[in-house]
């Protein structure tokens, strides 16, 4: 029985790694193509002082860490229309080193246990799931509010 379990786990890990490699390739390509318009959108919002959040910051810094056991936070709350700087660190998390914000078209790859940062501006209120590329963890909630 144990042998079968191990084989299944290994197969899952291999699948997940392949998926990460594929996602990283797609993501890398997308960054090359999309980097300029994305950066412009962030700058535009920064210049509009009236959309800054109550604490006066023009950027919302949020932090998440993944380990083999899951994420250190089950929920992250941000405001709509204000740039988010999402700091993601995976510590020996295997395929959890690739984080996906489902429904927001955001993927972040933390390599070598180092922090990776993605910047984006959430445009629609809602609750989005964050998880690894295969949704293997208990899902986290990324809440975009007004
Ligand atoms: Cu996974």
C-alpha cells in the first residue's frame, strides 16, 4: 500500500513540476509581451492621488509565504483600483513555488527560496482563489474590496 502511495505522490510531483515549467515559459513570454502596458497602468493610477487608499499609500504591499504545509495566510484583502505589489516567498515548497491568483491572470514564481514580486492593479471587486498551479493546497482567498 505504501509503495502505491509513494508512486502516486511522485507522479503528482512530476506532473506539477512539468506544469510549473510550462507555466514559467508561458509566463516569461507574457511578461516580455505585456511588460510595457502593465507598467503604464500602474503609473497612471499612482498619479491619481484620489484613488490612494486611506493610509495615504499609492501602492498596496501584501506578503505571502508558502511552505510544504501551505500558506501562512488564508486571506489577503486589498482595495480595487489601487496598485498591488504582491511579495511571494516559497520556502522549500516544491511545486508551491509557483503561485496563481485564479481569475486575475497573475502568476508568481519564487525561485531558490527568494522573494518574487508581481505588480498589478485589481480592477473588479470579488473574491479570488490563490493556490499552486495544480490547486494542491487548501486555497487562499484574495479579496478585492472597494
Ligand atoms: Cu502543486
